[in-house]
C-alpha cells in the first residue's frame, strides 16, 4: 500500500516538473479560423459572411477574432452601425465642380451648362463647338462662342426669327430693308411705320431699343465658369485655383500662368486660348484674378 502512494506522488511531481518546463501555449496565437477562450480553442464565427452582424447597409463588415468591425463606406460618415451620406456639394468649393454639382448616395456628379462639355477630370467644363456638327444648323455662317453659337447671313440677307435661316432683303418690309435700321438682332416692321427691334433668346433689349445685351441665360453669358448679370452685360469669374483670362471669359490655370511667367513668354491671346483648352482637360478648380497674357512678365502673383 505504502509503495503505491509513493509511486503516485512521484508521478505527480514529475508531471508538475514537466509542466513547469513546458507550460501549455495559453498565450500563443490560435490557429486560423479558431479563437481561444478560457485556454480552450473554439471555431471562429464569421458574423459578416453569415449576415448576423448589425452593420449599417452602407457600411463594410470586417471579421475579427472574437467579433467583427463595421466601417462606413467612402462617401458616408458614422461609426459603422449608423452611416449618413456626405453631401460633397455642400461646401465653398461646390464639390470642385465649376458649374453644377449633384449629390448622389455615397458620391456626387459634376454637370455642365448647355453649350459645354465635361472635361476628363470630371469637374471642369469646356466650350463645345456646336458649329462642328451640321454647321450648327445655320443656313449660311456659323460662329462659335463660349457656351453657345450664332448664325450670320451673307450680305444681302437677314436672319429670320428662327435664328438659323436667312431671308433675302427684298422680302423684308420697306423699313427693315434699310441696312441702317439699327436693330442689333431682329428687325420687324412696326404697325405705324418704322421698326421694332427684338433680341434673340438669352439677350435683353438695351435702353436705346436697338441694341441687345447678353445675359447669363444664354450660353452662360459666354463665361467658362461663373456668370453674374450686370447692367452692361455678364461678368465672368472663376473657381479657386484658376485665374480669369485677359479675354474676361475663359479661366486660366494658376500653374499655366506661372509657367508663362517663368518662361518670360508673352504669348498672343489666341494661342493661349488653345493651350488653356487643352490643359484644362487635366484641370482643377478657379478665382477672379485677371491674367493679362499680353503682359505676362509683369503679372502679379
């Protein structure tokens, strides 16, 4: 009897000694797909793939050991279990759009006014040359303008009310037949003689009842970016990181102006316009500082 107890005690002591030399890996990382609890291994439950998480529909569920993590998707804000759409258009930069910014769930889109096309950067707007397609619908001459176009008739003709076809002057009334009738756009015979001038859509009749003043409602007033109506016609402006070109209509990238200055290259306005249109395809955003391309070496930075 006594020898049995002795052997048992020796065995326990030996086991304890071995445990002290090689303790169980309680703090080792568990195998992949398992978690450790109270020193025991259990299969890891992937709440994300099983759909038992409580992440918001606009959040991303990420499985972690023991639990999971919720993170709102790009374009949303929140702690993951609640996510709200971020209105990227609701800021001083209009989402970076030079014309119109439209918020959509989780994102936004820039759109351009009629007569413009969206640049490759998705933010800037470039003039679209309507005359390239079927002569703009003009019977005689089509002249492209920033944001629009206009039809012009050959000598001996005048533009009809539809602003596209041309009518021989012999078909006019006696008063409008005179080239010096004074109407800037449309001449119509007045009931009691004389003429009554009218303007094309997007223009307003001047105080002298002869001239026509362009408004922002027609081709964005000829402005590439922003347009504000004034007594003498539209006033153009630009978004941050752009400067107003000396033509008062298009917007010049600040880096473009700096390049012109560093090269001490006073370039003709027409040549600059071509480069502006090309480089704005990679454009950014604009300000109302005017850049005089005829005097670039004296440009204030």
